[in-house]
C-alpha cells in the first residue's frame, strides 16, 4: 500500500476533514525528519487530543511550547490538554500566557472565560468575555457567555442586555433565547420571559426544557393551572426531569392539592435526591398537611447538608412549634435571633413573629426577607396628582373567603361612605365554596379576581385605574403577594390587619396600628410610617353570631363542673413557659380544665406528654376540633377565662372570646404581636385584665379562678361592653379608618411625604 505524501499541507487537509489517524501518521513522519519543528508538535498534539489521548497530546504540546515559548497558539492547545486532564490551574496559566503574548487572540479569551465559568469564577470569566466582545462585537457567543456570567453574579439586568445583543446577532439561537427567558423571569419581567419560551416552543414544540421553564414562569405569574399543564407536557416528553416534577408540585400546592404535590416532590427527589429546592418545598406542603414532625426532619436534613436554601432554621422551628415539639426551644430561638441580628436569611418574618420578642430584630428579619423574596421592582407607572372627587381605595387579599380576615372586616367594605370613597376589591382568594366567598364581592364597588394575573399585571391595573390608596390585607402571611406592591403601582400603599408587624419594605408607606400595639417609642422599629387609630386597630363587627346559651359542656367534652380555662390560640403560639404557667394553674385550681384548640394529632400527643411530665393528668386537657364560626362562638361562651399567650398574643381569637362574653387575660409584650390583646382589652373597657409580667398574669389567673364573685363581675362586664365599648361598632371603626385615608390623601395632595399620623390628634 503506497504511503501518503509526507507533506504538511496534506496532513492539515486530512486533519480538517476529520481523518485524524492519517493526519497523525504524516505529522509523525514529518517529526522524524525534523524533531525540532514546534508547529508539527503542536498539530500532532491537537490531533492526539482530538482522538482522546490527552496524556500523549500533553507531551507533544509541552515540546511545542518548549521549542517556541512565545507562540500563543501552542499555549492555547496545551491548555486544552491540561483541562481534559483536570489540571485546571495549569490550563488557566497557559491561557493567561496566550492572551499576554497576543492580546487580540480571541480564542484564548473565550477559552479562558469558559474555563473560569466552569469553576465558578464568574467575575473573572465575565472580564474575559468583555475582552472578547471588545475584540469581536459581532460574536454572538461572546455576548451569550458574558450574559450567563452576569446572571450567575446576580446581575440579571446586565445579563438581559447581553442576551439582547446576542439575539440581534443570532436570532435563531435557542440556547440564547432560553437564557434570556430565565434572566427575564429573575427580573420579574414574567410577561417578557413567557414570550421567549413561547417562541422557543414555536420553533420546537417538543423541547422539554422550554416547557419546564415556561411552567416556572407561569407559576410565578400565579397561573397555577397553566403551569401544571406546562409541567405535564414537559414530563410527557422527559419523565426524568426532576425540575419539572418539582415545578409540578408547586403548581399542585397552589391549586390546594397537597397530597398530589407531595407525590410530585417525591418523584423529583427519586430522580435527584440532592435537589434541595424540592425537599424544602415538600417540607412546606407537609406542614399544610399537619405532618409537622416529618417536615422538621426534612428541614433538619437540608441544614445538615448545608443546602443553599434560605430560612431553613426558621422553617424547622415553625414546624416544631406547630407540633408543640419544644426540643431545644430556647436555645434554638436564641440562635435564630443572633443570626437575624447578623443579617442572615435565617427566618421568615411571619415565622419570626411567633417566637420573637424584639421589634428591632423583627424589622431586620423583614428587611432581609423583602430584599430576597419581594424586592422593589422598576416600573413605568407615573402617578397623576390627586384628582377631585372620591378617594379610590383598593383592598387586596387572599382571604376574601371563609377566613378570619373576612369575618372581621367583611362588612367594613360595605359600610364605607360612598359619597367620599370608591371601594375596590382585588382578590387572589381561593374559591372555598363558602357563603363568604360567594357574597363578599357585593360589598365592593368593583371586585376583580386577580388570581391568574401576574404581580406586574395587577400593579398595572391599579395604575391604569388611578387607585389612590392600595391596602395590603396580607403582609408576609401565607398566600400573600407583596410583589404587587413592589411595583409601587398606587401612590399610597398601606398595610392593615393581616400581618401584625413591619413589612421591612420601603414601598409600603403606612402601617395601621393603635397606641397600644405601636406606641410612639416603638416607631423606629417599623419601615412604615404609623397611622395610629383611636381605640383598637382591629376591625370587628357586631353582626356576628352571638352565643344563644344553648351549648352545653357535655356537647363539647367538658366536665359538668369545675373551672374552665380556655386557650384557643394556634398551637404554634404555645411556648414551654406559657404551658408551665397553665399546668401550675391546673394544679392550683382543683377540678379545673384547660380547653385547647385541636392543632392536629402531633400537637395533641405532645401537649399530653408535656402535661404528664408536669404532673397533670391528661384528662384535664380537652381539645376542641375545628368548627363553623357560629358553633365555635357558641362553645366559647362555655369557658370561664381565656388565657392568652406570649410573645405572640391572641388576635382574632381574643376578640371572639370577648364577643362571647369570656374575659381574656393577657400579659403585654414588647412587639405588635405581643400587644394585640392589650389593645383589644383597653378598647373594650376591661384594662384590669392586662398584666405587666408573667408572674402577675399567673397570680391574677389564679385569683380569678378562686374568686367566683370576681369571675362573675368580669364576665358581666365583658358581656355588657359588647354593646357599649365601641370595639364591635364597625361603622365607628370605618369612620376612623376613613379619617386616616383622608389625612394621608391630603398630605399627598399637599406634596408632603408620608409621616406618622395620630388620627385622634387630627
């Protein structure tokens, strides 16, 4: 067989055609003639590397560099061999030398940038790609890679700008369009992101990753049904897509299908056990199913794995508290507080309110959460000066259904003075088939279901319809949407009723409180300006079921005789210190009973165990199951004394007890959440039930339980004040609220910035 002509031109032609073995044979022949030819060593090294023999290639390339140390091409090829062999630092040194020798050598800048990106050195990689786009502004790949680095560094806006340039140069590049869609979603530009993913699916309807990304965007737009369909399509194309299973779980959870959501997260974790996001999501849904112990274990596992999921310690403590599992409670509470003080993303504002007694730390926790979860958004909304005529107020909530918020405030929306106010309801409430959900829309002048609208779309609606005052009834509670307010679509944005604390968000102008919940000396601990209402900030309505006296102790599992302490707060609010006091009361009052809300089987079992360890027979604890509101009110009247909790008080449950004629005993705390019951009791005209310390609280509870005459007087006074105190006069409350709205509206009209307002003083 004739040998190929041993010429360099023939070898390079074969090399370029992919005939690597034939090219290599010629290179070897050439090297046999001249072992000092650096160029041929370089070419043979490149061929050996392409044939999967990196060690052999490296020897040849070492020789090429030794023979011609100032040739940038040889350093580039040796870097490729070193990279394949895992010698990353050596490869980076070669690429740096190549760029030094030939500063306009584009391949060296691109290769170094890609290698730095692969080892997580995003800022250095971005600098390389910046040099690349300077050398070749028409190179789409360089703009694409720089965009990826900007996105990795958290500069989503810079990433989008780079992807825009890359797409101008290469409009059909699917990978660039997908990257831009992800970056747009990170910026909250969900409508634009959806356009990108829809465009990708026009080009390739069977592109499973695009269906997955599209589902994620739809989920963020609160279009859970559409998101579920997108994830289902992605999984039909690729059943092993863990991200799609995780997204599907989130969509199912949003659609109130928790059992199916857990199954979806299980699928995701079966495929990718290290998918921390899916495990965290699974734990959250387990909490909604009252599987708190299992949820806490999941959070513990993530913490042990050092998963990069924010707020894990707070989530775990919240799960344990809901189960009344007080393992290491005080120490864990202290550790979380210390980390909040240090500015860490360790607890969510809502969870932190339950166990924190520091308003300063609550502000810090809220600011950290807001910066991560719902930061201010850039928007083009321009607010016109206040117009003449009615003040347009929009209330926003997920609780326009059978929820405590609607039970407290449902008639407030209807009794507003329509000659001065236009009242709008923007609802992202689930249809729970309740009468409240069906009937509440009639209380508003306009009622819009915005469940399937993105945050920006809702904000745009408010701006378009010139809403003067937007009222957030959710704050940082479950199913809230602070992202709507992040666009500052209304010129005045107010937080009210749903979240008893600060939002830590500069885009919320005012918080409605009262002198008891936020005294003047506490204002520094709130990001909002405080509107101080006369009486209590909590709206209540006299048109609610009044106990008719037909309920009996036997109906509700209570003993026929003996004193009944009730504590109808959520189980998570019960702390070991409070339970210690309650058990001492039971031991000190013969024949007494503690009546608690049933927080689920885990909470019940743990409370019974804790009672036993404190020397109290578990039969003296009675657990009340969830019940319709009228039945709950009827049974509440059977109690003798309502025992409040600290650091987080009773809120709606306290006003319910007062309406039922049951005295509420509280200890005033240091935070909004710990001062609500005091606010209600002062407004109701029974301030003698507000104590200044837990020792006083315990002593007064014991005295009331042992003094039938004192108890009778307190019960009579509590019942009589239902119609006298004004706490349940919703029209009077509405007048105070309208005065507040008018004052802040006039301040804006006069060009004044938001400031603290005491309605009584004005």
